[in-house]
C-alpha cells in the first residue's frame, strides 16, 4: 500500500524508517520531510495543515494510509476533513478527530476531561484577560513554584514554572497579553508536583488499546534540567524506575479511564494517546495529554518495537488491534539531540554538517536538516537525534554521546547528562 507521513522532524524520520521496514508498504511519501526522510521515501514539499494540497497528493499518489506526525493538523481537524469528503473517505488517517485532539489542543479541556473521569492530576484554575485580577489574586494564595500553561498549542514552549509569586504574576500578565499568541488567550494555573516525569504511549481505536514501550524525555536546554524548555533534548527507554507496580497503577487509574472517557464523549479516536506523567511518592499523576507521538521519545520507542507498525495501524481500522501483541526489544535505547547554537531562542540555519559516515552503532534520525546540493545543512533548532541500544541505558548513552562528538556543524550543542536523574 502507498503511505503518506505528514511532518518534518525526528519523529517523522523515525516513522519513515520504521514503516519502510514493513512488507505492507509499497511506496512511502513524506510531506514535507527532511534530508533523512528522503532515504526512506519521496519528500513532497507540502504544508501538513494545507488539507486541500494533502488531499490532492493523496489522490494523485493513490495513498491508502496517512500517518500524522505533528499535533497541528490533528487539532485543526485533518481526520474529520478526510472522513467527511467522499473522494478520500476511504483513506485511513492515523490520528484522532478534531474533538479528540482537544485533549492536546486545550489544556483547560484536558483538565475538565480528567476531572470528569477522576484521573489523578494537579489542582488547577483557568483564567483569561477578563479574569486577570482573579488570576493574580489566585497566584498570591499559592505556594511556589507555580506552573503556568498556555491553554493552546505553543510548540512545546507554553509551560512556565515560576519560582516566585511575583514572577508568576508577571508571566500571567504577559501570557494573557499575547506572549504565546492566541495559545495563551486562556492560561491554566496548576499546583506544582514534585517528582520524576515519564511518558506512556497508547495506540487505540477508541475502544481497545495497546501500550507501547515507556520512555522519559529531557525538555530543558541546560544540563541538570536547567534553562528554557525546548522540544526535547534526549530520551531514555525504558526508564529504570517505571516498574510493573507503577505501570499497573497507570493502567488502572489513568489509561482505562482515559479510553472510557473517549468512548463516553463519543470521540472518534484512531491513533496515539501520549500521556505525560509524573511519579510523586510512587503514585502517578497526569501532567498533560498529547494526541500524537512525542518527540524525541518516538526515536527510542519505535526502535524498541519489533512489531510491523503498518500492521498495528491496520489493526485500528480493521477492529483487530486487541489481537496483536506488542513485542519489545528488551535492550535499553537512548537518544541524544544535537541542536543549533542559541536554540531554543535565536539560532542560525544553513550550517554545513559533516561526520555522518564516522558515526557507527547509532541510528541517525534527522530533525531540522535539509539537502543543499551535495551537502546536508541545518534547517531547525533541533537538528539530529542519535539513537543507540545497550544492555542498560548507560551503555546505550555512551554510544550516542561518542557519535555526537563525531558529527559536526557550526554551533553544535547537546546535553551530555541525559539520564542524570535515573
């Protein structure tokens, strides 16, 4: 079958790498893709949120399955667009409907959903510019640190952890004044939960579900988890602290009620639920939902899956997902992200890259790269993910870090302490 992947990052290159291995995949297209995805299939320069152009491509290339990488097309309703158009209704879109995607598209909606299903999460209140004074008063009654979240999509950067009441009040004013554009027209203020985070990924048809390998990512730019939030600087799978007892609690208290809530709300949901969790005193709490796979977690989760990914996706459409067993590689996997100098703030693109041929024993997943004549050059803040296997995460990490030294471009930076808290 002909398959189209939407997106251009490390997550999408990982999808392309994995899907290309399936005997069920005849031709693979990636829109818009990057320098790495071009080795797996054909890159097509289309914006994933231009649904009419995606439709035209799907028809011209006889696409039978669309795998949606990033959140924006899902939140904007690509599933519904295809479902409601007789010409392309037959094409499977891996992802939730627009209503289901609100679990990621609106932090306030997700909190309401969790409260409805008694899913453990941090206490919260939500505010808009009309209720700014109430928000400032609410902050003054809280114990720092205080968490502020832009309600809408802010490219992974809309969450602020403020160490003082004064800073939280200042940030609330700035957010409600448009710091993150329309994404922060509403702000959710949460209690701070002190613990260790991890990510659980579920593939569901809205009724049955399969739990994929667990991971932990590292979001901050600086070592020791300091500095600004980024799209993610590295990941480990499995995190050693996530044992069977903790996962049983996650399954019973969080995954099952989430799927139940999806059914009760009547969402069409044929894709991934990414549950961002935090362990506090050995109890799991939900920090957030995403309606797609995480990045850079995808770069450690999919390599650890021995399943045919296309077969799993077809299981969603054909109603036999519950009959497929997830087969995991028992080895640990780590990924280290090379980023542009200055990221996540101002950075330059177009820096020539070298040393790819020197990196051995790692899988290189391109994120912000593009082909420029004979050269591969940087084309984003997060540039390249280096994924390696080992008997434990320390072994795997050593390989990733060794190879991170061998690949070069002007301004290259990476965190050398991924897994420091494990």
